[in-house]
């Protein structure tokens, strides 16, 4: 089945921010490629305390994905995080900005006051590209649809501290000063990405066992069963239709494109997964939850097949 490539807006905040950072040194790399090689869309996990599951890997988190994608694509870069939550390094950033823009993240979107809906986005993670600081104001490109906006440094500090973003490691993490050190071929990027994807799956299994978490096929089936039992609250329904289904469909489509020249079987699985998630979104908006459950169970079977084939790939 042919995958028709999708272009348009999506919640690709870390990959769009990374693409903007690379564009600052003349490197034009599609956010869709960064999103795929970063590996966030590999696997699934059930979110504790809710009845939903995210269609991304338990060990494939966005901050690690930025570094993973940059290394895979042949770049060196500066990555930094701080241990002290009470001292945001804005003076350090001002010095760096004389040479390079800086990707900030994860941020807590609830403090990004230029977003008219920011008060509804507390505890939602995000990434942006900061390109200037003047006085007490930072200037940045926010890939959620806000180019060339500004924010007071005290508000940005609260967002960047990201106290309620569970996966963060340290405080005030940033990436900057990219430099190309190699020019990997498409085949080399593919082979390294396969190794990365395998590691994401296997590391996720190890983490899940240690912390007693539900992941991958089981996480998708659990969400389908929760929907079938009518356990989703308005928050969960909003997450499905506003984030999980459309983002998952976009990611699966981009994975299909990535695999097309290397593994037709994996490419077709991702095409089918993308179409299933598009159908799930349509049916969820219409309130046809039996069809959503059916689609998710089909999606889960394809996920099991995809994981098996990927882990067997040399």
C-alpha cells in the first residue's frame, strides 16, 4: 500500500526546533527526518494514573532524541543541563547567543505567556529555539506556531525549570553550537537508526520491568480496553483527538517514508498504522468508540509485528 507523504503542522516541537538550529549553520534537514531518527515514535507506554497510552517509546524521550538525531546525522554539538534549580544560566546563554541560537527544553508550556492558551497547557512539555536576549526579555521561535515572539526572562525561567515535566534530567537543558563532523550516507543513517530503534525497544523493556510499567502491545491493548469500558474522562478524550491520534498518524507516515527504500515490509506496516490512527481519530471525534477500540486493537497487532521484524533486522 502506498504512503502519501503528509506535509503540515503537527506536534513536532523538538524536531522543528532542532531543524531551526541546524538551519542556522546552513544545514537544511527536514523535521520529519529528525523526528524519525530521533526515535520518539518507537513503541508505546501506558501513562500511570490515567487510562491512556502514549504512542512513543518508554525510553525514547524527546531530550534524548535531539542528541540521538544530531549524532546519527553527523553533527557534534554542545548539550548542557544544570543541577541547581535556582539559577537559570541566562548569562551563559547570552554569551552563546553571540555565536549560535539555542534549543531550550523541555519547557512547561503553561508558563509561555505569548501563547493565548498557555493557562490550559501546564505540565505539557515543549521545545523552542531562543535566538536573542535583550534586557529582561528573550526572543524566540516557538514551532507551535509562534515565530519571533518574546517572553520575560522570569516566565521563561519557570517554563525552563520544568518542575512538573517528569522525564527531565537536571534543569535548564539546552543544545547549541552544532557542527558537521561527518557526512553519513542515507544507508549509514538507516543502519544506525535501526540500531537506535532496537536499543529504544530493549531499554524500554528493561525500564518497564524495573518500574512495573505497561508498554508496547500491552499498553495499546490496555488503552483499547479502557475505552471499551467507558473509563476515559474528558481529559483523556481530549488527549486522543488533540494529540495522540493525529501525532501518531503523522509519525507513522514519516516512518513509512523512511523505511520505503530499505525495508518495504516495515514501510507498509507504518502506512497501515498511520491510516488506522487517522480512522481512530475520525471515529473518536464522531463518538463511535466501538470503532476506535477495533482500530486500536488492529494497530496493536501491527505494532507487535513491527517490533518483531525490527528486532530481527541486522
